[in-house]
C-alpha cells in the first residue's frame, strides 16, 4: 500500500471556494488531520478517520500525518485558507527536515483561497497593487522584527495584509501596530477589518486610520491596510494599478 | 432584466484549481470578456458570447464589461490567477470611479488561486512566513519605486514573489533586480522560477542567487525569492515559521 500526504487549503469558509483538487483529495483520504474547526468542515464517512487537534499543536500534527502516510495511509492535513500562508505546510517541512526517511514520501501541497484574497475580493481590490502579508503574532518571532517589517512596508508604500493581528494573550501587539501606522501614515489611510468571509457570519468594515481601534480586530480577523493610493469608489475600496511617474 | 458583473479568477491553469463559485458564474453568464488566452479556457455554448481582447486593453475591456452589465447582461471578466492581484479587478474599479451610474451595479470579485500561491505550493512552502508580492513591470509605475520596494523587502528579510518579471520590450528590469539582490543578499539565497504551474507545460527550477540568470524568466514566469531562512528539505523548498529570538 503506497501512502501519500496532501496538505490542503479549505479556503476561507464557503464550500464554493474549495477547489476540486482539494475536494478530490478529501474523497480519497483515509485520514484527515487538522485544527478542530477545520476538521469539522470535513463530512464523516466509512473508511475515513478524522483526527482533530488543538491549535498550537502543529508540529505534533505534522509528525502524526507523516507517520500515517509512511505507514500507507492516504492522509490530508487541512488548513483554512491556503496551507502555505501562515499555516500547516511549513510545519510539515520542518518536521520532515529531521527525518530523511520521510523526505521521499509522496507529499503535495494543495493551494487554497487565502484569507487576504477572499477579504480583498469581497471589499473590491485593495491588494490590486504591490503588497505584503505579515503575521502579527509574536509567538514564533520577536516583536522587533514585526515592527521592522511593518515600517519597511509603510516606507515603501505597499498595501499590507495582517494575519493573526490580535491574540487574547497579547492584545497590545495590535495597539502597537496601530501606533506605528498613526506615526507613519496619513489619518485618511484606509483599513479593512474582515471576519469569516464567505460564511453566514461574514463581517467587513472599512474605516480610516483615524477611526480605527484595536478592538476592531481579534485573532480571527484579517486586516488590510491600504497604500497611500488606496481609495473608495462607491461601496468598494481599491488600489489603482498605476502610480504617478510611470515610465520615467 | 437585471444584469451583473463578476470579475473572476481562473487560477493558474488546471480546471482542478477553478473554484465552484467561478464555475457557476461562468455557467450563468451571457458574456465573458478577457485576454485572449484566458477566454480560450471558457467552453463556447449557446447563449454565451465570448469577447476575447488583447493584452494592454484592460480599461477598454472593463468599460465594455460594465456597459454590458448595465444593459442587463450577466457578465464575467476572467483573469488568470486571482483577479485582485495585478489583474482585472482594479481596472474595473478604475473605470467605475468615473461613472457614478455604474457604482450601483451588482459587481462582485470572485477570488482565484493566484500564481505565487500555486507556485509556492508546488515547490513546498517558500511563502510560509512574511512575504510581499511585487509587480516588476514598469508600465504603470516608475522603476525607482520598484527598486525602493525591492530594497525595503530585502532589508526587512521578507520572502518576495515577483509578477511580470521580464518583458520582451524591457528585459533590463529583471537584470537590475538580480543586481540589487546580488548586492544585498548572500549568494546562497534561493530563487524559484515557475511557469505554467498546474498545466502540462509546468516548469519549475530552484537555484541559488549565484546561479540565477535573467534569462531564466520571461513575462509569464513567477519568481519567488526566499528570505534568509528559506531552505531546501529533500526536493522541497520552504521558509520556517519561526525566527530566532521569538518571544523576546
């Protein structure tokens, strides 16, 4: 029996945003592993074992998944959004690094619609020009590096998408982020706070920096900060493709 | 008759990466507009008019699409990848900005798997930590701004994805990009060149900066430059989730 492992992205929530590739992998799987609410999106069936686990158990989950595939299982690790963006794919390769025997396994990453692109689409096109994606959690990197990246992105006038902006255990990080923005950007700069995009609980709000408050975000919010050119048109918000001085 | 306009992402090429949401919009459409090779991906059928157009006609195409929707058409503008990432969504909002009567139309952006996430998934997880997406074309912005953003991203040690790295009409831009990287990054820095991901013509190559040459890219290549921590594991390349000094 030849096993395989797919690290698959379920997209932001709606089944209409799950790719056929991911749906097919789930249909063939013997084992599905992931954070509890993501595994809950997979329908139980005969021949399929669901392995939900808690957050912050990424490396244990990756190890279990690789071991199951090595034993001949058809294994899917599910992430929300895209598995390669602040999700399970890196955790799997991190574990694989220490186990040469697992490096020849049939492992594939199946992309998904990541939260920033789902939120951007719902709002208009705020990421329609150069942008960066920053994880604001300082669980796995020092705060000084987060602030350095934030200041670099603002200085180069990129739009920004923030993942994990505000955890219950360290809410001051997002307040510090807003303070850096207030210090470096004009008060009219547009911010988008998006939650549960594509689900019945979807909530989006677009405000200027002068109106933004830290409690508009929690760990499940995706925050987009526009560049200096990002603006509203009707009920939408978008970043133009051109910057003055083109061709010079 | 109530018209609508969807700006839809077809993903990188494979039908297995087209979301059900986009497939359903195409099934209901009366008109599909887009760049010739993207419209060619939509099967002709009775009741559907295909409107292929040339590259660099984005604003005319956006205007035609909004006019067709205003006249009651069920209109889909197709982009490859995600329409909100260096694609048609911003062009539509740009046109809408000058036409208040079009701002109340039923307009939706349907996200897709953008090229950088498809390429990253195929290679492993090179965008598994903070990263930015830069369009290297200077058709719509000055080269000085591109170089400023490039230097900011390198200075803050983000991974980078480059769209439109090298046009036939201005091949020197990507050579300049490589020169900036050679000046600012270690020679072992990893670069991924990806073309036609998920299609039969898929081609990926991962090289160190010291091995990279400008002719490895053309306008259809997606280039990913790792951060200083990006590394190989077996046949994969990934960026670890952690950076030394976390929690400090």
